[in-house]
C-alpha cells in the first residue's frame, strides 16, 4: 500500500533572456564602423606604398640614365685617347715614384717586446722520480 501520492511532474518554463535589440544594433554598428575604418586604413596604406614604389622606379630610371651617359662619355674619352694615363694604378714595382694623388703603404715595423722577468731557481727544489715539477716555497 502506498500512503503518499507521487507529485505531478511539471516541465520547467524556458525563457530567453538575452541582449535587447538596441544592444544588438549597437554592436552591429560598431562592427560596421570598424570594417569601414579598416578598409580606409588599408586603402591609405596601399596608396602610400604605390607612391613609394613609383618614386623608387623613377629614381632607378634616373640612375640608369646617368649610368648610360657615363658609359657613353667613357667610351668617347677612350676613343679619343683621353684615358691613356690613369692617376691611380696598381703596380708591384719598387722603383715607381709615389704621386701626390695615390695613397701608399709602408712596411710594418715589428714592436720591441720587453724581456720576461720571471726566473725559477732550481737550488731550493728537490726533484725525485714521479714528482713532476717541484717549485721551492
């Protein structure tokens, strides 16, 4: 026999309690603002980088023009015989006079080293087999 009655099972009520629509709208607006700022920053960086590349290409073209002109001038001077004597030349002869334009080297002198002052006397040392080096104390 049963003296008590089993309680009736009641299902819990589930209610969604989340952010309000205003909070969701504010978050969506901040995400949209961030996306627009990021796009603007990337566009500015890309424009700056493109400008730097363009300037570098222009300066490279100027340098190449200068190099071409220098090569042409050198070729013309060589053809006219203007480059027969170079002010700087590499030589291994000893009887060549040093000019004022060229840098020369001189032989290196060895330094005088002081003589050592350490002296070990053997008068107070008693040496025997297997003792190695004995120093007098």
